[in-house]
C-alpha cells in the first residue's frame, strides 16, 4: 500500500475518517504479562505468586471441571505455595449479571485475594466483572461502560486497583485473557453490556496448548473465527493504529496457517498453541477501540437468540467485508493488505477486492463445518427490526470504517439469513 494520494486524503476527510498516514491521535495498551509454552499448567502457582496472589478463587464451568483440567490447575496452584480458597464452577456459556454476583460473593465468603479464570470468554469475562464487584461492590450494570471504575483525585487520577486476575484460556478466540473488557448478558433486557477499564486487564495470561486439548472441534472452529473477525475488523476499523496493525497482521498469518489444522487435527499441539497466541494478537487492536459491525450484527443475535458469538461472526463477517470494501478506496486499500497477506487478488475496485476476501472467508467457514446462515441457528426473518435496533445502538458501529444506515443493517441481516 503506497502513501495516500490527495484524492484519497480528500475521501478520508469527506467521511471523517483517516484510514492511512500519521494518525491525529491514538492510544494503545498491552499490559498483560503473557506466558506461553508447554507444561505451564503445573507452574501456574509459581507464576501467579509473582502477581501477589495468595488465596485463589478459581472461576470456571462444569464442562471444563469435568475434563480434569481444574485438578491439574489446583495442583499447579498449590505446588507454587498458594492456597485454593474456592472453586466457582457455575458459569454458563453466556454468563449474566446474577452469575457474576454469585462468583464475587463466593470469593468474598472464602476470603480469597485473587481470581484465576480457567475457561473461555464467558468464564474470563465473569471473573473480570466479579473482581470489580468483589473490590468495589455494587451491581454489575452500575459499572456499564468504559473507564467508569473509581479513580483517585476525584475521578481524574489513577484508577484504584483490583485483585490480581490470571487467565488460562481454554478456547483460542476471544482474547479476553489480554483485554480489558467484560461482555455480560442482562437476561431481563435481552442485551449484552460491556464493562471496560484499565484495571480489568488480567495481570497474567497463561497460554498452554494443554488447556485446549479437549476443546470440541466445533467450538475451536467458532472461537477461531471470532479471532479472525477481531483481526480483520481491527485492521479495517477507523480506530486502527500502527501498533494494532502489527498485531492484526501477525494474527492473520497465524490464523491462516493454523486455524484449519487446529480444528481438523485436534491432536496437533503446535497448531493449537499457535491459535492461542493468534487469539491474543488479534484482540490487541481493540485496546484502541478498533473493531467493526460484524460484532454489531453478532451481539444482538447472541442476546436474543443465543447464537454463539464466534458462529455469528463467522456468518456475518463476509457480508460486512463486502459492505465495507464498497465504501471508498481508502477502506479498500486496507482490505488489499489483508488479501495480499492471504495470497488473494489485490487488483480491481473496492467491491472486487472485498468479494475476493469474503469468498475466501466463506470457504474457511464451510471447511470448518460451521453454519453459514443465521436461519440455521434459530434466527427468524421477523426478528430483523429488533436486531437492527440492537446493531444501531452497539458501540462497535461507531468505529466501523463505513457507517451503515438502518436499512443497510437490515439488508446485511437479510443477506446473512
Ligand atoms: Fe469477538
């Protein structure tokens, strides 16, 4: 991709976006200590002690507990001289406010001083928000939004710290182990709300392929597509950054080389380990807010119809690529970089470039054996208006490179159905 021409700069100005060049402003963070490699579960206590943990509340779900992984984690915690204060294994696939409150209460009752999340995105996000309630009290919805945790100096200074949180991800996709956001369901209102602030970055992420050894292939596929969606949406978001670009592109290389291997040959430790790393890298652009409307479309589908997040993204992503790439040459250039990395055609106009990438993504999704239509996963056509409402109000919509109207969102859902 060359320097932008005057004409491209003018297009960027016209749409109020800056898709290349030196950005007027950005902020980038990656503060979580990442430890990656083999045999790390047995050393989890040794590593977590360095973050100040002494009495650990383990947060997980029943399925993971049933695999025996928690026994290995408990042994690892105790081997490092730490105590397991309690094990909360009540996190459902789509966690909600009540679960968060219960997890926080159980940790308090057990006099824990640290959280260790062992699970996928739902488990890790539960632990993050439980830590907020554990430390500051209140109800989960009270903390909704960005940068709302208590701070010194009348709210202008450094945010007060939380208890140390370590994460052992058991899926390779959400990247929640290195992000500062928790996405939790409000079951009464049928929405997913986000809480995000700097202290919510986990202190420690432990990436060991052993932790995804028993991951069912269809979940490896769906969560891997979530990681791909983060990398692609992060790279083409109007909130892109040079730092985030570096992470997104390396994530895409690892996903290109490892996602299908990890799903089709689950015994391939290298592929599973590389996907854990790819999921980490792919989420990094979101630290500057870089994400897009595949997520805006997927969040309401999850909130209303329990469509798993990764499955919804896998279905929506190709349509969003085609929509965005037709929004201007400055956006198409970003997709050209991705096509180049994936060995796809980079010539032609924006729609051609987008179609090329969208077809490639569709091919990956179908080879992974995932659904390709929202109607296959329980979304009826009659739901489009309520889904569009959710998508319009989603925070991811504002940072998409091309701003969709209500009608355009409805058209995207209609295509994805
Ligand atoms: Fe996601």
